[in-house]
C-alpha cells in the first residue's frame, strides 16, 4: 500500500491536535472529573451536530445502546484516572504512561482471543520499561506521594483505555453497518452522564470559573472528541500499519514537549533518553501483521 500524502498530513494533524488535550485539562481549571464531563458533553454535542450536518446519522438497534455502556464506563474511568494523573505529574508524562494501553490491548488479545506474543512485543516491553526507569528511577524516592499516585493512575489509564477499545469494538459489532460514528456519539454522551454522576458523588463544583476555562473546555471537546479523531479516522484505511503507529506517537511526544515548554517541567538528558526508549517500545509493541487488526499506538487524548 503506497502512502497517500493527504492521509499522511491528516494523520499527523490529528495526532498533533490530540496532543493538546492534556494541556487543555490544565488550563480548564476545573476539578478533574468535571473537566472530563464537560469534554464528553461538549464533544458529544459537537459530534452529533456534525453527523446531522453531513447527513451521516442512522439509527442503531436498542441493544447497541445498552452495549455502548461498556465503552462509556471504561472511558469514564480512563478520564477520571488520566485527569488526576495530569494534575499530579503533568500532561507529558501522564499521556506517555496512558499509551501503555498498547501492552494491555495485546495482553487482552492473548487472553481473550488466543493471539500469540511475538519477540517484537517482548522487545517493546523491555524498551518501554527501560525508558520508564530512566524517567522515574533516579527520582522515584524524591517524588511526593501525590506524584507517585499520579504515576500509578497514568498506568491504570492504559488499562481503562484498553477496556474502552474492546468495548467500542463490541458496540460497533452490535450496530448497523458503517455506524461507528453513531456508536461513538452515543457512548460519548453516556460517558458524560456517568462522569456527572461521579462529580455529584464527589461533591465537585460544576461551575465554569471564567471565559478562559470555558474556551479550554470547548476546545477540549472539539479536539478530544471530534476534529482530531475525525482526521485520524479518515486517514487510517489509507496508510500502512507501521506508518499509523509511528505518526500516532506524535501525540505523547508533543504532549511531553508542551509540558516542558508551557509548564517548565524540569527534564534531564537521561529522561529524554527514557522518553525515546518508551516511545520506541510502544511503537514496536503496537506493530501488527497485515492480517491482524491494528492496535493503536496512542490514546485519543
């Protein structure tokens, strides 16, 4: 399959856009659960409006609406964990840790679908682990309790996102043909409801403090749930698996760079080496043969 220049540009643009989501969570200045709720609410409404404008809305069976609760609950857990990780350790490292979902997806393939592990996967695990040791190893003892919890939350985000991927695939199989975007719309709004309920239980404030916060939340919905993944979704069928995996790694890489530039994250040379090794490991582990389904090398932000 020859690489399509327009698809390459769309994929790179989509990955670059979703790299902004972690930064926008910090700028929103609302509680983590509420940031996730508004992201899904605004993003879901925008996606629904886009489907209506493009005349791509089609009904799906009632059973599909119920099955959508699986990815909705998994992504609610994903955002709940990831947003807390962002506040504890910054958007760069939180996004990098969340991308370990690749390993959990492969593990699910082995346990649930009888897939075989390849030497490339084990090499990817070793590289990613070595990278995390370089990023965290020397400073782990000096990390605050909050930061340590943030690291564990980042890794747990990967587990939750793997569950989301599996649930979304199941929900799409229950829907009408070519109704994947409808399933995404339904599960997005269901996720918003679940996060709103979590916010009520936590006693969090739903107030949006100012115009800057509102703009950040609107941008989070637009980029995190609509524009970025519309570009990626359209480019996916026209690119090689390896090319997709490589370009999607722009998301954690750019998120880390933005964390350094915008939030003055102190980063030593060995930490940059660790970032490179972790990204290489995630890329290798995410590569699949041409007859197997693609495992995303990056989360949707």
